[in-house]
């Protein structure tokens, strides 16, 4: 799923940084990120401010990187309104999708219901069952109780959440032979209309920072993709810009 323009280029933009105050520790790069702020209340308020925050389409780097994988169990961290999880389920994955916002998850459930109804119309044997478990949790503390064939985190950027901990959790949840896929806004190529939150460098990571933090160049991992991909996006007033996605994909060695 995708921010209407910062993540996707063919839809209207809604910024994803709602101007909440910062709290917590200071990261390299100088921005204060994370801490005890009520992430659930903050993100619920952001979601409530718009009937739809993101495009409703799966993120393009997810489609590109996961489209060729054999489906199994997938974990989507910071799933938002659910488009990535729904797309994965449609590809045959059994998905656990986690987000701190109950408002976003309610929307995700209703998008899934609509998608299942559409699929069921074409199914020979009636209604299609859900393959997604939606879970409300704060990734600052949450630990997965299982391991997964695919763990994906797409644009898990938040002023209230330092990315290092949740993305280390993401890496630890990958099964031997499984795939870790992390995608984010490149800190030097952010959408120009991103709002105050985009000034907090600590919310974002380069591919090098990510690979180093998660140890993906070391033993135990095969680093398949570490790149930055440009993408045209359209802003809230119809402005055109080119941003870049940091894309890191790695396989945990058996
Ligand atoms: C920028 S949005 C990205 C959503 C989605 N992955 C996408 O690509 O459009 C970040 C998401 O992370 C979620 N999030 C922020 N802080 C979180 C936390 N502490 N625990 C779990 N989810 C969190 C937000 O609710 C939001 O849905």
C-alpha cells in the first residue's frame, strides 16, 4: 500500500507526517525520534484526518521484488490501510499484517472484505476465506511469535518511531531461506511537499545505513538488492517530482 503520491506516482498525494511533537532519544543525524509518545493515538488521528491516506495500490517495489517469490508466510510491518497485505494474499501468501493504528486496520479489513467479495464472485466454489491476520501492535515493543518466508516493511517512517529496533525485529523474523524486503524514502530524495516531518533525517535511512544496522552484508545473509530507484510522483496540487526509494532485499542463509 502506498502513500497516495509519495509512495505511488499515479494518484493524489497525502503526506504521512502529521506534525506531532517529537520525544525520545537522539539519533545519528541529529533528529529526535521515538520515545513514549502514544503512537497509536497519534497515527489514529492522522488517519482520521482523511477518509483515505494512501493510494489503495500495492507498493511498486513490493510488487517488483516479491512478485517472483514462491508464496508462503509473510509479515507486513506498518501495513497501514492494507493494500500490500491484500496484494500478497492475492498472490497466495498467508499474511500477518501489523500496524499501530486501529483506524488504519479497520480500513484495511474493509478493503480486504471488498476484495474477497470481488474474488468470490469469480470463484467456482463460493466465498474465498481471508488469508490475512490483522494485528494492532506498537512495533517499538512488539515481537513476532513466529518466523516468516517473507518479511516486508514499506515506508515504515514515523516521527514517533526509531526505525532501527523494528527493522532489526523484521530481520530476526525471517526464516532460513526466507526474504527480508525493506523499502523507504531516500533521505536525500524526499517529496518536496512532505511537510515538517520530512525534515527529521532520523526517520529515514540510506541503503548503507540499513545494511550496516541489520548486518545484512555479514554472515548469515545474502544481500540480493541494495539500491535506490527513482520514481515520478504527483503532489497534492498536481505538482510533479522525482523521488527515490531505498530498496534492500536479502535472503537469510539456511
Ligand atoms: C508512512 S506509513 C506507511 C504505510 C504503508 N506501509 C505504506 O507503504 O503505505 C507508516 C505506517 O506505520 C505505522 N506505524 C507508525 N508507528 C508505528 C508503530 N510504533 N508500530 C506499528 N506501526 C506503526 C503507521 O500507523 C503507518 O500506517
